[in-house]
C-alpha cells in the first residue's frame, strides 16, 4: 500500500467519523472502496440479529434499472456466506469458479474477481464489504490491506453513528417524557380547583385537542351500559354532545375491552359508525380513560392539523399520559356529582317528612276539628250555638290558611321572586320571631335593593342566600337554646357576606357537624362556589360566616357588554 493510498485512507477515515447518518456513511465507504481498488461494483451486507444471514444489502456501481431487474437481493448464501461463517478477508480470481458459488440471476452483470472484507464493530461481526469487477487485473495484497483499513474506519464510524442514534433516541424519549409530565402538570393545574363535572369535561376536551393539534377532540363516557358524548372541542357538528349509543354501534368495544389506545388512519372504513362521516375525519386516536383499572370512557382526537391528518406514535403517548390524569379528574367530578345528588335526595326527603309532619300535626288536625265542630253544630237547633260554632270554624280556617301560607313560604317565598332577597328574608324573620318569641335582629344591605346596581342576582344565588339564612336560623332556634339571634347580609366588592350568630350553648364544629343542616349549608355554599366558616365552642354561642361570589343575570351581562 503506497503513501498516496495511505494518505487517502486517513482523509477518508476523518470524513467517515464525522458522518452520523448510517446510510450516508455506508454509501461514502462504497464510493471510496471502488475509487481505491478500481472495482466496478461494491456492496455492503449488514447481518441480521442472529448473524446467520444478511438483513440489508447496499450496492454501488449498479444502475437502479439493472438492480430492479435482478430481483431479490442476496441474503448471505454461497460465497457471501463464507465471510459470515469465517469473518476474515477473502480474495478470489473468479468468484463463479468457487465451490460455494450459487451463480448469478439472469439479469445480473457478469462478475469475475472478488474481494471480501469483514466489518467488525467492537469485536462483533457486523457486516461485510464486497468488491468485484476490477478491470486492470485481480485484486492485490495492497487492495486487501487498504480495504481492511477502510473496513476498520467504517467499523469505528458505524459504532459512533449507532451511539449517536442511541443518544438521540434517548433524548427524544426524555423529551417525550418531559412533555408528558408538562401535560400532566398543566391539566392538574387547569382542573385542580374544579369539581363541576361539566366544566372538567370542557377543559379536558379543549386541552386534549390543543395537545395533539387535532381538528376535533371528543370525550365519551360510559353511562348506564351505553356510551355518551359528554364533551367536545374544535369543529363539532350540532347535536353531537349528548348523543348516546352502544359500544358496538360506534365500534369502540375493542378499545374499551383492551384498555389500550389505538391509532386509526382509515377511520372511514374501520370506525365508520363512530360519527366519522359527520366529522369528515380520516384519521384519529382513541385513548381509554382508565380509573383504577376500569375504563370509564375514552378520549378521541381526529385529524391532526399540523403534519397530518395522521397522528404519530408520540401523539399517542402524549394523549395517553394526558388521559391518565384526565380519568382521575373525571372520576372525581363524577363522585362529587354523585354525592351532591345523594345530598339533594336526602334534603328532598327531609323536607317531605317535615311537610308531612306539619300538614298532619297542624293543618290536618285543624280540618278534623273543623269537621267535628260543624257536624255538632249541624245537629243543634240553637241559633246561639250555631253562631258560636261558625265563629270557631272561621278561627280554625284562618289558622289553617296561615299555616299553609307559612309552609308555602318555606317552600318558595313569593317575595323572593316578586320583590327580592331582602323582602323574603324579612318575611322569614317575622314568621320565625312570631312562632318562637325569640329576639332576632336582621340587617340586609344588597346592591340591587339599595339602588346601587340596576340588576338582581341570578336566581340560584338569591335562593342560596335565602336557604342558608333559613337553615342557620332553624338550627339556632332548635338546637342553640339562645336568647337572641342576629343576621347580617351585606354585599361588597363582588361578594355577598352572610353572618348568622347566636348567644346559645354552642358546639364543636369538628366533632358535631354531622347534622343535616350544616351539611346542607356546606353543599349550597359549594355549589355557589363560595366558602363557609363556623366558629363555636361550648357555652360561647355560634357564628356562621358565608361568602358567596356575585353572579349577574344574563340580561345584566348583556347590558354590560
């Protein structure tokens, strides 16, 4: 090997070591091999994992048209297999004359002399360099030595490229992991303070769509043995949200049963019944929402807007990480809704029992007494007795009407709808003061009723104010053994503050808060997105403080623009 070839090999080695793309590296090696040896054709065969055959076969010097006509590429049989079995250089004057020669396909160019050199990466045979068709004689010892050096350079460069590829893959994996963690943190931050299921679902649909740049995102929940579209974001057809169907009808049973995500690039054929036609979607990702190992629904994203419409494996992983946090949020919202419904049912039942007792103990007894009185008077011929009976009957009717009015006012005071919160609270206090004889001080300062604003609060807030005061007043009368009660309802800085206090016997708010009244007030406060605090101690009275955020009516919001 002369000095010129050696210098060329050194320069080539530097170039190969700087190349990090494996295919480009091998193509460069084949060009240099042909240049240094004068070979017409060069090839490199890359071994399979078991190192028993060739997994890839790259060529140089054969036109693409001829290569296509040859057919299947070599797999490591015949002479090529010798280098696989015994990874040492091999020089032949006529490759076709070797006993292991298989011959060549009909369209294969004629080949005579042959030089093969193994490429050993970190002590393990990785592939082989093949040369043939040297025009000015057979391959020489110098050619073999030069190719051994070139193969060594290539082995070092291959190891370097593989290392870079591994590092790049790990970097990409780390980036995916960080993105997944960021996604989890973002969704946790976005819905951390939310307990209302509809709001949680809305946020999840919007965040999930943005995460994978989808045209449409849909959240489907399992409900009563069927599937229901609970929320959607992006381009959504009218009437889609709220639609119900079986898992078979929407072809989602496999995803829900397997608890594994699925990417669909032929959505119109594989999931045509899953409202794909309405969405005009061609690709999608289906990711189950798993909570404690059970699918409570799934998230679906359709048609990627960037580099789409198909979604990538990374998109699938991101949405899967997102769905893990989303499922917990949905399950929490469902539990809160369930508990709220149970509380509402208990409240309704308690109210019905109270109405039944009052109707039975007062109104029904008064009507029964009226019937007895009138029946006795009917049998009497004494005008004075008849007149006395009619007077007593009028008193009973008047009392019954008053009791019914009080009951109706407890159910829904007319003043709350007709006049406002302050008038309804005044009526409540007057009735309680009349029946209990307890001194009750009431102070109400609400912006609308004081003329500071032009619109009332939303009905839900007005009812919450009234019911919280009503329940707190009932608790004070029934349980506090108080000598006086004071009530303050004031509106300042965008919130309504309710204070109900008494000088009664007090209680331990942490240990004795299992009564339904306090639980009901907490639930009403929570639904109004407010806060509640109770201060009490034995023989020190009780003070209930509630803060409710002010919400305007729709008309007021429109007026404020």
